[in-house]
């Protein structure tokens, strides 16, 4: 019995969002009389942090402290329409919609402030701390709270804004099949190192090194959280999970976590990640989305690493010990490839 | 079916309920006591999100017959917070971004508490061993392991 080390590499080009029906998302932003803002969405935060990111985007666009923004998500009865949280589209699509809504709300807020300060709205700026003042004259100032109160009780205005992000649907060219399925792409490259046991066919992860280009990282900690966790979803797809419908028959499918295998805490390995920021021209503050692409390069990199380690090319997932062992036996033993 | 009276301590408070024979502790806690912090994951000990402490020892509440905790002390995540203050483990989980969807978090925290209560300065291998019965879809475990080590470190220096 020998354990063979192997290294594999994979690069991906990942579209943000999709082409279905123009992939729209909407947002509504309004001020409460307290001067705090509410963002209404029907988009869902599954833990990936969209609530935090849309809150930042809204606060930055309005020019108010992030603490003054509340994001109300995931209610399709009361929130405006959203296609959903998938296709790595949350930050980009919903973020753009929030930005448009916040921009419109900011316009009304500045007009209301201008009326109170008796100046032209174009001469006003926000200080990011909850005040609006005349450019170059910080003492000519009014708080966003007082603006909200004036708008509500005196001027009869709603400080609110509507936003939608809609990509024109790209039709397929009947002659060439050409189309533009996405407006921007994220990129990643990952090197996986594995150890393959030629007696059992088991594959253990040794280490991962990766680089992700995902536009501007609007919240670096959340990006890191996605990339660290998502890589293990990738490993899980590569080595452990057999999802629907890839069973001989549905009754052979797993019924619970005892039968549906996933990596445990003892299976993880070091993972060194580099985040490269190249702001997307059409992204909110340059953001694209680290969503699904954090798992994607792992699968081909692991498959390549297994080939490098024992010379077997497994082309269906997951790469179970049984498949590896059968392939090793079929070629008459492990054939380690050259290491680079 | 005859119901059996059952008394035990729940997060330091005496509780008394009536259970059907065969009721598991998870159902007793969630449906009869109203403590929703232990989660139902797989119902057969495969995921760890229902973990609670019984007399300080880690148990899978979905596999524990409710009647076996009579007269004993049951701790759940609901009792971890100390007044308005988060437990050092909860604080460390938040600081380390150790939760995303949050479904595994109650079990992870209870497994971590069971570890730190008996071993205040664990090694990384000890931490991995302690949470090896708990699965997580989102985090890749690394932030959870780091959070537990950070909480242990903070406690040691305090």
C-alpha cells in the first residue's frame, strides 16, 4: 500500500447572474421620521451576507452611517420583486437595485434639506455621519433626522426611492448561436494537493492555494467567509456528495446526513487564498459576486490532482474510493504522473 | 398512551412536563418546554445540531429518551448567554465569522462548551475531535475551529 501525492490546477471564468427574463431585481428605500432608512427587498439572505452588503451599499449611496440603515429581506408579500438568491447574483443584481433606489431617495432627501436650509440642493453634501451641510460651510448644517421630520410633517414629502436592475435579454443568434448570457464575469484559479491511497482508493485533501478575482470586495470579511467555506462545498461535490438525480433509482438516494456524506471537521486542510480586486464597471461600487464560484474550481482541480497522483482520470462525480480503486486496478496499478 | 411525569433541571431552572413513552429529549425540549435552540437535523445522530449537555456531558438530544434525564441537569444554547452578555464562545463565533446559515451553530456551541468545560486550553486536534460529530455546510469548519481556540485563549488570559 502506498499513498501518492498529486497536484492539480483549474481556472474558471464565472458569469455573475443569468440571462433568464433579463434577471431583474428591485429594491425600495424609504426614510422613517426618525431619519433612519429601511430597504425593502424580497431577496433572501441565506447566511452569505447579502443583508450586510446591501446595507453598506445603501448607506454609502445615501451618505448616512451604516447604523442608520435597516434591511428588511425575504418577504415576497411586502417586498418588491427579486429573481432570487442564486447564480452569484445577490451583490451585483440586488446591490445595483439598492444603489438605484438609494440614489433616488438621496435626491429627495437633498431637496428636502435644501428647502430647510434655503439653499440650492446642488450646493449640499452629506458628511456620512448623519448630517447634510452646505459645501465648504459645515456650520450650515441639518441632521438627516430633522430633514426626515420636516419632509414628513411640514413639506409633505416621502423621502423614498425605487430601484431596479434589469439586463436586456440577450437572444441567441440563429446563425451562430452567439449570445451574451452575463454582463460581467468573475475569475478564479485553484491548486489542489491530494493524497491518494492506492489500496483503498481514498482521497485526502492535503492543501489548497487559490486566487479569486471578484470585482471589489465590498465586505472583505464576508468575501473571505464565502471563499473559505465554499471551497469545502467544492471538495464535498468532488469527493463525497451524490446529488439527485444521479442514482440508479430514486430509492437508492440518501435519506439523511448519515447516508449523504459531507466532509467533517477532521477532513479539512490548509487553504491559502488571495483576493484580487478589479472593480466591475457595472457592479455596485465595483462588486461582482463570490457566490457559487467559490466552490467551482475545486472540482476540476481535485480531479486533476488525482490524475497527477495515480494516473487515473475519473470523469464523473463524486470521485469515490470505489471509482478510484476500480480505475487503479483497471490500469494495473497506480501510475504517478510527473510533478511540476 | 399513558403519559409519564418528568422533572429535570433545564438551564438551571426546574421544569416538570408529561411525556409519552418513547419521547426523545429533542421533542421534549422543543415542543413541551418551548426551547427552540436545539435543532432537528437528521433525527438519528448524524449531524450534531441537536446537541445538549446532560450533567455537563455532550448528548445528542434526538437519540436521548426524555425519561432518562429525570432529576438531571440539561443545558442548551438557550442557557449559554450570561444575562445580557454573550458567552465568550458566542462572542468568539461572531468575531470569527463562524456562522453563516446558523443551523449547525447551536450544536457546535454546545460541543465546544463541553470541551472547554473539561479542557480550558485545548489543542487544535482536541477542538477538531470535539466537533467531529457536528457537520456544517457553509463555513468549511476552519472559522469554527478558530473561534473555539480564540475563546479558549481569551479565557486562559482572563
